[in-house]
C-alpha cells in the first residue's frame, strides 16, 4: 500500500535570501548614482569647459551643452544672484552698465547730452532721458514723455532695460532719474565739447573756457590752445556742451595734429608755417573699446570671454606692439585694425583691436 503524507509548504529561506540580494544590489546602484552626481556637481562645478560628453554636461546643473560648437559651457542662467551681476554682464557695456549702448548720434535723433542712445538687435535705435523715451522708426522718431505710450514692444523694453536705467521716483512712472551704475551716452569720437559744470580742469562753473576732444576710448582730452584745436577740428569754437562732467575721465592733452604735407606744417607754438614736419604722435595697438561689448552682445558668456582673453583676444592686439616686428607704423596700424575677435564660433566676427595715440 501507498503511504500518503500531506504536502509541506516550501521553505521561506530561499525567498528571503533573494530579497536581501536584490536590496543590496539596489543599494549599490543608488550609492553609485549619488557618487556620480556629487562628482559632477562639485568637482566639475567650475570646470564645465572640461566636460566632453553631452550627457555629463546636461547632468550638471551649472553647465549647458552648446549644440553648435559641440562643447560644454557655463550656464549663466543658474546664477542665483540674477538681480545683480547677471543683469549687467550679458550684452552690457562693462564701463557704462547700459546694454547695447552707442555714442550720441550725428543726425537729429538722440544727439544731445543727457540722453542714452542704444542700438538694440531686433529693435533698432532706442533713445531715452529723464523726460522722454522712444524708438527710431522710418516715419516717426517716436520720442515722447514717459507719461505717454512710446510704442516700444515689451521685448525691446526688456532688452534695452530702459525701465531699470531710468529709475521711478515718488511712485510716479513719469518721474524718473538715472539709476546708479549707468552712464549717459557720450558724444562720438572727435567731437569738441565743453563742461557746463564740474570742469575737468577745475575751472569755475559758468566761466570755463576749456575745450576738449572726445577720444577713441571716451575720455576727454584738453586742447591746450586754439591752433592745436583747429588742427583737429576747424569748428571747435562751436563745441557741444556737456551739462555736467562729473565722473568723466580727463585724458592727456592733445598735441598738434600731424600734417600730411611737411612743407605746410604749422608750428604748435607760433602758429606759423614751417618747412619742418610736425612730429608724428606715437601710437600703439590696444584692445578695441567695444570688443567685450560686441562679444557679449553676440550671445556668448562672460566665462568664455575670460577663457580666451589672455591667451588670444588681448594677445592679438599687444603682439602688434612687439618691436621685433620689422614693419613701419602704417603696416602696424593695418595689422592692428584687421585683428578680429577669436574663440569658438566668433572667429573673425568683430574687430578686436584699435590703433590709438599712446
């Protein structure tokens, strides 16, 4: 006869062991992922440019992947201090604080002291002052009081930052003043100007006779006498007036402009003609005043500028001053002014250097 025994439930020991093994493997995966994240978040936080793989770049919150250049860059949008540095770094003139700022114009639009002149990509020329603002159009200058609609799109208002530049006073949107950190647009290079207040030579307000030339770098250079002034600007007597020169920089005095004809050179002291050529003013090659502004305005970052500044951007200008270069000043000037900004996709995009008096 067959003996019949009741069936027994399988032992739970095997199932428990499998569960323990599964949990252990899961724990190792979690630790590994966390370690990888910590590695890229800490060690690579300030080394986005060293990350080569797009996945690793995107994994780091401080970086972003540039599809055009196939390289990892710093993500400036993650800067928590967005109301301070990041507002003025990108697309902004580091000296004036104003995005896309250009000199006062030589036509009838935005040509008077006390205004800020901007050329905003996609918007065109925007002019603003304590009293008015507007945008240059083909049919209408559209320069109106703050209390009126200036017909400027919200995108252009944001890009130009005119609402921040001209700070509201007494909770009245039509009562404005220039906010701290911003500088009015200057006159174009070569303009003869006088100071209405705070003359840079220290002369009393209202009686100053000093006339200055706006230099390539925006400083004001004094004309020591009328002959020197005339050599640069025959109409210097009809100079523009800067209402208040406080905060502007005084450069070196102007010397007589070199004559193109040695036989008709003018003596800088007596003003008489002589057969001796006036000495050529020494020049050198320096970084262009708009180099950084144009670089940032193109959409690149402060970090990329800093990365290429010493190694290529500045070097491309200062190398032109190397005395070992056996070329004359005309050739040196041409080499200087043909130098272009370098780095990434901006190769050859903008003038890098300018030739100016020492």
